């Protein structure tokens, strides 16, 4: 609004005691300073300054109005200082959406580590991998796994993961090992409903062609915890990003199946509306995730 600029100029004139010194302070011409004050007076319908060839002083109305100008200019300078300081010392709220599979794996721990290192930043973590309108929903950052749909969003790769088929040793003892992807149709498959793949599990055949197996089972759930627990208890074969299973595979509690049919790794990416004027706090979080999200 023009009046805010006029108020800043008027305050500078009163404090400097002349148009000349005010123009030097503001870095604009003397004539432009005089023009802005005149425009302000016309908009208010009152004279704010007594003018003479030697002196310049505020009228009664000008003195009263100056107090308001002084307060507003002071608040504006304080706001500017806080923003500049936040760029050096990140603070404020970040809304981030993260698929549950990432939250219950290493990414959850990384976000907690970030919170400890930057206590002045408030994290609002939304457990969701669904498509959203980041701008309308007020979301600063989204983490996603796999191929991304075309959009105007900026994408930065953070890490890689693969989709894996696993089962517990108990399940394998009772039901055997699927020798090829089509054998999965004879097994009870645990459907991770939060994944875009759901019951349609993709594989790469020895001849290089890709195929999809439509699996079935007696449990479908969008809670990764429940799918992992069911697999650990020998209730079926599970298929999901490696970040859910790797620690249990390392411990021998789950066995990796059909690894020779696996597809190439997919990316874990950070999405944000634009790199232009990206806030310092969000940039710091993206850099932190890139450094620590090595899965």
C-alpha cells in the first residue's frame, strides 16, 4: 500500500528535520520526498508540516500522526530483522508430509534428530503419501518414494530404496519358498494398502521384461507396522520398500525372496513448490535429510 511508504517517508522527514536530510537517509531524491509527503497530506485531508524557507516542523496533526508512523516503521523494521535473523538461525514451523513407511523406518529417527539439532524449528509431520496440493494445503515439503507424477514441483533426490518380497523362516518352513513371481498366487500375500502397488506386485524377468503379479491374501492394511508384524509372525508373504524390512533381514527374522526378480532401485525424493525464495528453515531440513537419509 502506498500509504505505508508515505508514512515511512513522513517519519524520516520529521526525524531528519528537512527534506534534504530525509532524502539522503532514504536514498531517494529531495523532490520525490516532498511529493510523497504532499500525497500523504492530500490523502488525509490535513496539513502535516509547517514549511518555510528556513524551518520545517510538524503541525499538531502531524505530531500526532508521526507517533503512529514511528510505531509502524518500528514494527516493520523489527519484522524485517526477525526474518533476516531466521535466515541465519532457522526458526518457525515446517509442515511436511511423509509416507508412513518412511516414518516407521529411518526417516522418523532422522526427523527427530533434526528436531533436537534445531529446537527453534517446529515440525508438523503428516503421515501420508497421498497426492496433495502443497500450496493450497500449506505444505512446505513432501517426501515420496518411487516414480513421481509430472508437476510444477521441484524434486530433489535424497536416497534410494528397492521393493522387496519377504517372509519369516516360520512361514517358509510351513509353505515353502516361491521359486518365481507367479508362485506368489499360491501364497497368502500381505497387502500393504498404503503403497501405490498394493496387490499388483511388479517384477523383472530373466529376459529383461517386466511383469506384474496380482496377489491375494487375507490381510490388507495401510499400516506398515501391522504388515511387518504379520510377516514376522509368519502369517504371509509381504512386499514393500526395503526400508521397512532391512533391519529384520539383517537380524534373520525375515528372509528375502525372489531377489533375482527385483526391479532397479527407486528414489526417495523431497518435493517442494519452488527453489526460488526457498526459506532457510526448509533448505536446512532438505540438506539434513539428504545427509542423513542414507538407507
